[in-house]
């Protein structure tokens, strides 16, 4: 497959690289020519990445820029290295987030979802999905992400829904899914349970209340709580068995103030002796630790709150009040009864729903649960066998620590949006579980069935992503060809939410881990170290950066930071630096293309290039760079790859090699042309996964009959050009030139002129090249000026250049001194400036005067 012919001369190349002029065009051509489409029937080795599905409610952000760029680097690299690559796109229905969006729309119309009705609500959501469905994932086109758009998946597509239903039914059939009351994280706004991993902790400044609980038979025990409203659901008091203060109370009964309920006083090791008073009010219905204590001691569970977060205490004056209002009244009543001992300021972490930001209320709720023991054990065994490699390795410990402490998974959610639990009830109390909605009850044949109102946790459906996207439970060609996937790139905060569950379900349903490598990217912070957030005003829109600097610059930046540290503060100047790098490549290509003569039709790198040291040196350095770039991709140290490419292209090829062969290129030397074209050809291949647009554009302008660079083979130079001798000789020449340039700059000498004398240890090839690059005449003896030492020789420059330097320096110092003296002579400054500032300026002025005097002495 060949693309349209491009201009063959540099005269038709713009003088500067303009990313806006080329990027959209190249992506459209890649896509229209089917370059992203994978062939499941191909005989090539298979490589698969299933893009982590962004929330359908989202917009492209810096996290996507890092995550998706790294995956695309791997996908493009593997294609060029000979694999059949499937890079599969998709989106997640984001149940809570989407429901919040639709409910806000309804509220603006003066309506609630309950007024609309569940079926109409579902229809409205479907319509909204159709409107915005491809917005977020289509933005990947801007980033140059080479996704197979013919296989776009959505977690609410019929085929995917069927996969989710199948997984539920399979788990249920094994006896792993059950329904039971447990304490959960309850969001009063969404009126749904959420997982521990979806709780966002925020620091609150609250009050710690010390309250006396009377003890039957005399005495009292004082407890401390931040939430007096929950005391109405207390069913016990707990103390540490080793706490001498309370041993005499163990086994006795306290009386709950305001309610009168009798509370057993129990001993439990979970109680911290040093928190509060060391005596703990136990509220099993509203605190996870209290729930565990209650289970161990058989304490009653009282649910003191409605699902909307208001108080549920029939017969008490606080019933139906919002929690904070109830708190105020309870504290006031305790104070009236003389039971409020004291109040203290207290700082602590409070859980919030990570979607709607409401404060989470732990409460008892009947929920659907999935047993995890067997899947956990299989995942641990797979880890022991080294089946999944983690990059960086330290994140495997995060995964394993969570896995070893894994409990049953609350998979139910009390939402209207999502995958409805496939459980059906008849009027006779029977339960039917089926992938497709049954026509009648399996046990009694009753045709009037009601489906369970719960939906499944979004992460339940996401856990199936690596194989459900490929057609499971059907035995599709894609599933056979591309499972297991090869790579998952994600953020550390969803290792437990998502990665662990994909591994477990992959092992359970497919018999193999879903991918062999997991790469965890860093978190991009704002420049001041805060998290990036639109609401905080610290967000950076990658589309703005692309508009400003081009996609390639943003991608190169992403590669340079994504795997280099745990967190990285965003520095826009680094993106700008890669924009300059693009222009450097552009200008280097223009220079080489400007070389006269008829260009060879054969591929570059075919001519013998042994005569000139600079040719042998640059080919050797190219071989080393190619090895380093490949190793960086293979080892998921992408920063090593981009740094090696940048160092070779900018420092070695542009600054040293092209400068060395400029005259040869100008004269149409076919060997210099061949080497330069070969370096550019190879460099563009090596850089293409990182910077696809500028490399494709420049590649298309090189001589010869060319297909898409994206379809070109990955360079395998191996040791073909490695020449340690040439590298050593050229480096020696570089030392001489750099020293000569340093002396020239210090002396303030003109850019050209001077003499270079080298001793007999330096061969004439190195000597001539050094003199050429130092812009000096190579001589046997210096005949003027004061000689300055360089490696294995000396250099001098035209007389008088030192005088010019001293005069320039003296002029600058005199200007600086005048500014300081003007400030010191200003009465307002003398009056208002701190004494130490005035003193520092005085000392600085005196130092400048001394420096001026020294320069005067040198001139005389």
C-alpha cells in the first residue's frame, strides 16, 4: 500500500514545521486506508491491547494523554516489529456519573427520575449515550492513537450486556453469588452502595463530644464520638481487655442516654486505649469496625437512618431530621441532662462519594455479594508463577497485599442505570436466574415475573473487558486470536478496583491471565503540586497543548515522564522543548534534501561508508541509539527511549554529524548523502511510535518509492555498524573542538578565525576535522597571539579579541553599578528597605567596583 507521492525537493518544504497543517490529514489517511484494522486470520504473531474504557461522560484529560500515548507507542512498535496488532477502543457506561448527569438535566426541567419512570428514564439515557457516545473516545484521533475503530465497544452494547449476564449466571450457578445484609458505604444522594475503593477521603474539622453513659448498679462510663446522632443506634460499649481503667466494667450494662436502651459492656482487642476515653460506643449498624465488634459479641443491629441520610428513630423527637440537625438537638439535650462532659476540636478524614461528593453513611443494607476465595487463590497462584509482570515492579506488592486481605465483593448497586441483575421473582416466592428474561418461573410456571431492581457494580462489567470485548461467551475469531491480551496500562488508584478483578475473571472464565504486562503510569499534578482538577482551576486541557505545540510534542513529553516517577508536576516548557525538537528534525531534513545531484533509487545505507571518520562514527552511534530505543520500549522505560532518540537526533546527528558533512553534502557527495538519508530513514522509524505525525511527513519526503512509515519495518541494525574505534577517535576530536570553542567564547573572539596546533599523537584525519569544526586554521606552529591549551595541542585567536571582551564586560558592570547606586541614593528606599537589604546592596556595589578596577588594570 503506497501513499500519494510527496514533493521530492526541499524547496517545496515550508521553512518551519507546522503541526496543524499535517496532523489531521495524516490520521484521516491512515484510517481510511485501514492501517489500524487487525486481521484475526493473519499468520503473524498476535499482539492485543484493549484500551481501558474511559467513562462515556468524560473529556480528554492529561491522564488520557499519558495512558493512551504509552499504549499507542507499544501498538505502533509491535506493528512495525512484525506483529498483527489489535488495539481495541471502547467506553464504559459510568453508571453513577451518567445517572447524576441525567438527574441534573431532569432537575433543570423540574422533574425527578421517579416522576419520569424507569422505562422512560432508560430511554432517555440511551438517547443521551447516542448523542455523546463517541465524543470521548473519538478525541483519541487528535492524539494520533491508532485504534481499530471497526471494533469500537461499549459496555451497554447488546453483546456486552449478554457477556455480563452470562458471568452473573455462571457465578450464581457455582454458588458464589448470594444476597445478605451487611454494612456498606451508602451514598445518601445516589441512594446506592459504593465500594471502599470508590470512597474519596477528605479532611474535616469537627468536634469530638465526650458523653457520660450511666452504668446499671452505679457509676458511669464516658465515651467520645464525632457523631452523636449515631448514638441513638448504639447497642453496646466496648473497652480494651488490657485497659486497667475499665476491667471492672466488663460484663456490666450501660444505659443509652436519651433512649434508655441497655448496652452490654464488652472487651474487644480492636478498641484503641489511647483514642478518646478508651471506651467505645458500639453502633454495629453505622460503623464498619463496630459492625465487626458486634458480630463477635452478638450485639443487636439497629438501623438509625433512612436511605436519604435522615434519622430513623421512631418515637424519638429526632426522627426524620437531617443528620446534622439531629446532631445539634442531641448535643443540646445531653447538655441539659448533664451528660455532655466536654467538647474538643477534632481533625479527621471523612469518606465522600467519589462521584457526587456526598458524605458517605455506613449502614446495613441487603446486598448482592460475590464470594472471592477461589478466584483470589487462583490469582495468587498466577502471581507466584510470574504470569503477570508489573512495571514498575513495586506495584505488584500493592496488588498482592490487597488480594491477600480480599473479602466478598458487594456487586449490587441501587441505581436505575447499569446492567440489571438477571434475577426474577414470581408471586409464589420462587427465584429464577437467567441470561435472557424468562417467560415463566422455572419452578411453578408463573408467567408474571418481576426483575430484581438492583444493577451491577460498574466494575463487575469492566472486569470482563479483556475477553468480553472480543466476543465472549461466543467462540469468536477475535477471541481465539487475541486472548490473552498482551498489555494493560492504567493508574495506580484502580489496581484493586479493576486490574485485580480482570485477572481473577480472566483466570476463571478463560483459564488464563488476561495480559502478561501491567504498566502503571505516574500521576500528573499541577505545576504547584496540587492535583489537576477543573473545579480547582488546576486542570490542563491536552487539546490546548496540542493546538499550541502539536500532538507529537505532547506525546514525546508523555513518553518522557509517564514511567519515570510516581508523580510528576506538569512543566509546559518541556512540551515546548519537544516542539523545538520537531522543528530540529524538520530543518535537518531540509538541509539533507538540499544536497544537489540525482538521488539514488535504492534504499539508503547501501553504499560503502568506510572512508570518512564522521560517517563511521554516526552509523555506530545510530546502532547504539536503535538498541537503546528498542530496549526502552521492551522494558517499559519509555523515558530511556525518547531520551536516546533525542540525544542522537539533536546532539549527535544534527549538531555534530551534519556540521561535519555540510561541505560534502553541498558538493553532492553520494556517500555523505547516503549516510545522511540512512540516518534519517532509520531515525524516523525509531521515533515513529512516539511522534507519528512529523516522522510520517518527513519520511514521505525522503527519496525513493515509499509506503507509509507506519507500515515500515522496525530497524534491526544489531551490531552491523558498531565501531568502537571510530567512536573513540571522534570523541577525542569532539573534546578538542569543545575546548577550542570554550576558549573562543571566553576570549570574546569572532566566530571564525584563529589557529589550531595539535601534537603528533593526533592523526591528520582527526586534526583536519577538529580544525574545520573549530573554525580555525590547522597549523604546525602558532605564529601569533597567546596560545591556549586544548587536548593534545594549543589554539590562539586574532589579537585584540581579549580587549573587546574586557570592554564589553566592563560596560555591563558599569551599567549594573549605576542601577545599584541609584537605588541606594533614593531616600524612600533608604527609609523603607530592611537594613540587611541595604547592606547587601552596598557589598554588591563594592564588589562591582573592584571588578571594574581589575579590568582597568588589565587594559593598562
